[in-house]
DNA sequence: GTACCATTCAATCATCTGATTGATGGATAG
DNA sequence: CTATCCATCAATCAGATGATTGAATGGTAC
């Protein structure tokens, strides 16, 4: 496999496991089975490697954002898509949580996180308008504000709650959310 | 001032500023103007110091949770209380976010965070029932589920969004939330 | 074949970091 | 006065950590 990509993926997995706090370049190199100097050959600094992880994680999430399914069901499909992602790639939300926290002290990361948030909100706003027109939900007074609120809730749900909270609790909250906006 | 308390508070502030990732015992001692050995005199290990910070932060948040105001206005007062806290002590939510993330890898912290969450949810459940009885909001089918959802949203709102998002955006989302449950 | 370039490694550096040690000053009790 | 304990400090340790260096290997161009 491509070394550069393998290193990013290893770093991604280690961040998911130990947070930024526990990320060590040595561990990343070891996980790929490569010398530390090789890591520095591809990523001159640890910071550059982290940038790679940011791109990898955000790209991975972006692909989930793309609407699909029959027009009237797109909103529900969006929730289902997020929930499926949380089941298949729980690490992704852990890493995104770490990135959100880090964005507080890192302008570059903050900008990237914000961009993804905005795309997410715009997507959701469109889906809300769509669903309202189809009669699937009540017409919200301000779809964009509702979308922002929903994004906030989903972030809190998937990025902050530990897996101590079983998947059932997450499903329950998702259903409660759908009921609330219906 | 009490040394032990001063050290905890300094650590608390440094975590708010640099996250757990950037917490250094030396910096904590320096901030109090004390030798590193003195820090270790009061807290044998860094982990013990962090436990102190956990207690400090959570205690600080608990006091905000206590209901107050006229019966019919308690729900609104709760939101107002949280919002005020976010204005006067923004660091508190930063630290709580850090703790939530760390709870994923630390059973002890996870338990404490979960306890506070449960108290928060119970408080909110009672307030929702109260508000419904007073006719301030529609009677929710499952107040406890709604409460859990609101807690999730508030956590996402205050613990994940950087201050890049101006306070106005936070106010807007809070109002949208109040409108949604009314 | 030789020169060149990309990739990788073993060894090492400089610094950071949590923690320990032994000593010192001051307060208190007998 | 002296023995004892508390609080604090300067100095230091051992291990961790990000990064660098110089050499080896293998492939490609000419």
C-alpha cells in the first residue's frame, strides 16, 4: 500500500484510540512497520502528519454527506446514513471530536472543521425544505436555524457521548430527534 | 490562598487554554509561583492533580444545575443559567469537553462525567414536566427522552463549537431550541 | 557500467517531562 | 533549648519524544 496513506491511516487510528494527547510519531511508524526516519521523509513534522489526518477524516465524512434515496425520504436517509457510519466507523466521530476540540487552539484546523460544518448545515437545510414541501415534516419557520441546531445535536450525540452509552441510547435519541422535527 | 486549591485552579485554567494535550506540571507550578517538588508534595502524580481538576470543574457545574426562579419559569431560567455560565466561565465548558473526550479512555473520569449527565437529565426531566403542567410547553410524550436529547444538544453547543462562532450564533441556536420544544 | 534519484534504516541528538532526593527555614510542642 | 514536623526549594534523574544524520539499497536513464 501507499506508504504516505498508510502512515496517515495509522495516525488516524491511534488518535481514535488515544486522542491527540497520546499520539506518538514512533507509534505511528511502528504501526506501519517502518522506521521513524521514513515517517519524517513523508511528513517533515508531526504537525504535517496531523494535517494529513485532518484531510483524511474530513474527506471520509464528506462522502457521507451526499444526499441519496428517494426525494421524500432523503432526510430520514441522512439520519440513517449518519447512524450507519457511527456503527461501521465509530472512530471517525472520535477523531472528529478531537479535531473540534483542537480547532479551539489551531486556526487551520478550526477553519477546516467549520467548512465541513457549513456544508453539513447547508445539506440539512435543503433536506428540511424538501421534506417540508413533501409534507413529511411541518414547515419550519427558519430551516437554516433548525439545520444548525440539528447539526449541533448530532455532533453532541456522536462526538461526545462515550460508547458507555450503548447504541440503543443513541437510537433512542435519534428517534426522539426525528419525532421532534416531524 | 490555599496551595492545593491554587494548584488545581491553575491546572484547570491551563487545560482550558491548551487542553490535556498541553498540560505540563511545570507550567502548573510556575503559574502558582511554586517549585515542581511542591506540586508533587500536594499531588503525588499528575493523574491525582487531574482528578482534582475533575472535581473542581464538575462541582462548579453542579451548582448551576440547581433549579431556581418562579415555578413556571424554571425551564427558561435553566437555559438562561447555562447561557450566563457560558458567558462568565467559557473555560468551564472547554474543560468539560476535554473531560468528556478523556472519559473515553479513562473509566474513572467517564463515571464522573456520566453522573453529572444523569443529574442534569433528571433535573431537566422535572423541569419539562413542570413546564408542561403549567402550560408553558406542549406535554412531551416522553419527558426523559426529550431531556436527554436537550442535554446532548447543549453539550454539543457549548462544548464543541469554538468561540469562532460568535455568541450571537449560540443565542440563535438556544432560541431555536426553546422554540422547538415549546 | 555509471551516475542519479527515491526510499529506507540504524544510530544518535537535544530537549522535554514527570518524578525524586536531600537540604533548609520556620513553626510548634515538651 | 531542642526535637519534630510541615512546607518549600535547588538540583538532578530516567525515560520519553520529535527530529536529524549519514549510510545502504534498489531502480532508472543514458
